[in-house]
C-alpha cells in the first residue's frame, strides 16, 4: 500500500478529488477481505488525514466516511480474537479521528468481546492467499521470523507475514512446484521444481526483499526431497537435497554443490531434516520406511536405526508433494519431531543422536483423522482435524489432550505453524486462519 498512499497524497495536494475518490474506492475493495490489517490501517488513517485538509465539505465527509468504514471493517473481522490494543493499533495514534470516536470504538470492542464465547469460539478464516488455481502443493515456514511461504499448482509462490498480515508474490514459475525451503529469518528461499525432462531444478531467492539469485539444474530425476530449513542467511546458507541415491549439500544463494553423501542401500527416505549443532556441524536426520538415519558431518557416513519407526504422510485429499513435519532441538544431541501418520494419527518422536542413535515414539488418535500437526514447545503439540484444533501434551503414558478442543469452520488444512501465541493454519485452497493458543 505505500504506492497507494503516495498517490493519495499527490491527488490531495493537487486538488484532484475525483481521482482521490476513485483511488479510495479501489483500495477499499482491495482491502475489504480479511487480512492486510496493518497496510489497511495505514492507508485509511492517511486517507482520513488528507480528507480533513480538503476545502470541499461534501468530499471531505465522503472520504472520511470511507476511511472509517474501512477501519471499522478490519476491527470487526478481528473482534473475536482481538487484543486489548487493537483499537490503538488500528487507529495508529492518528490525529484524524476525534478522541470521542476512538473511545466509542474501544467500548464497542469490549462489549463485542464480552458477548463472544471464549474457549468454544468457532475459528473462521482470516483470509485467503490469492492464486489462479487454488491448490496448495508446497508450504514451509521461516522458523525465526514466522513468515510462511506457499506454493500453488498454478505456479505462484506467495509469502504471508503474520507480523503485519502482509501477503505478496515472490515468483510465478512455469514448472510444477515440488517443495520450498526457507532460512530462519525469511531472507532466503529455495523453490524446487520439476523440469519437462522429468529432472529437478532449484531456484534461489535472497535478500530483503527476496530477489532472484541463481538457478541449479540437477541431473537427478524428480521429485527428489528437499530439507525444508536452510541454515544460514541471505549471503550464505546451506541446503540439503536427496536425489535418489545420495544427499547433496548445496551452498546458497549461488547454488554450488559442496559435498555428496551416499544413502545406505535399502533406505527409502520419507523426510529429510538439516540442522546445525552448537559446534556448527551440519547434521542430517532422515526418516525412512524402516526407522531413522543420522549423519553429523558432511563427510561422515549415515548411522541407521531400524527398530522403531512411523511414516509421515499427507491426507488423501491433499496435493502436497511432501508431508509437513515439525522439528525442534531438545538439546545438543536430541530432537523432537511431530507430524501426521498415514491413518491420521498424531505422532511425537524424541530422537537422540549422541553415542547411540535412538527414537522414542508416542501417538494419539482422535474421533476424526488429523490433517496437520506442529510442535508448541518441546513436548506440546497442536493438531488440526476437519472440525477442531486439539492441544496435546506428551506424558509418560503417551500424548494426552491438554485443554478443550476449539471448533473450526475451515477448508481442509494442509499445514499448521506456531507464531508467538497463535497457531497459523494453512488450508488446501490457500485459506489462512489464525487461532489463539490458550492455556
């Protein structure tokens, strides 16, 4: 919206009120759906300020009404999950609004909150990420920043920023999107695609904002398997890619292969995770159909554990090419993992990779199959079915419900991610919901 704000300022200062009115109408239509709360507040507050300086009373009143309706709509969309600071954040300390109006808005918000049921409130969509074909095929999160990257079957790669509600396009590719991987701060992104020849390719984006940096065409057959976390930052990061017989370490953003690691014979990986130890060594944990495999350095061979396992899966009606799994370090030699199994159960694993490679697994089955799950802390899990969000905690006897389930009214979920005190749910058509995590 910065461009729209500058246009509004130019039209107002030039006295072009008809063009300013047209711009206000177009911006209101664009900002009306749920989402983009911060850009909407910035635009409507500036529109009200500019309107108050216009000499024509009719135009002034019309534009002020337009700005007030726009801001009120954003407050109404978030009234059920609002923080006490919502009014001050939305009106932004603007001098365009009389104190009495802001006071009335704060009172109305409190009354609306008092009428809303608390733990049983039905969660509704926050907004939808636009795409020509509304079918999500890849998704990942920048774990530190919280930014969520979404790839669609029509080729759009979009970014959703929970911090301010912004949604924008990174790229639109021609080749089918197979996977996405992001650096923790959201300043580096890899897009894995399948070429017409049936081989795979990687494209890197880096910087603030993200811009194209390089493309790498592999000889390996698609789909391959890309670890969803990049370690490093926009100037230098490391990626891991399974290509059928080996794992390649790829340095970005230039996308140069730095090492190859042969996968033990008979291993069929189901998911790949790249992480750094406190000493800075790049480790790989690989889930496979018969257990887990671990390597603690680029040049070390894999250690394999085959005595206990679960296989990550995607629900049957989803178009994701790879399951979405949550990972979190427990200490320097252990990880917690959470995800969904093939029958819709929620799994929580604790993987130790010290002197001995071991895995401890617990599971939970609900009344309905689970569609997505993520870690909230080390031992707590948030999981999503078609009708509710369930909080679980790992105890000695297994995963157990922590608090009452929260009803939802959403399209089918493909992934969920933690962000501060919220759960961000991504649905198969690009719908996004923000669920407060209470308790």
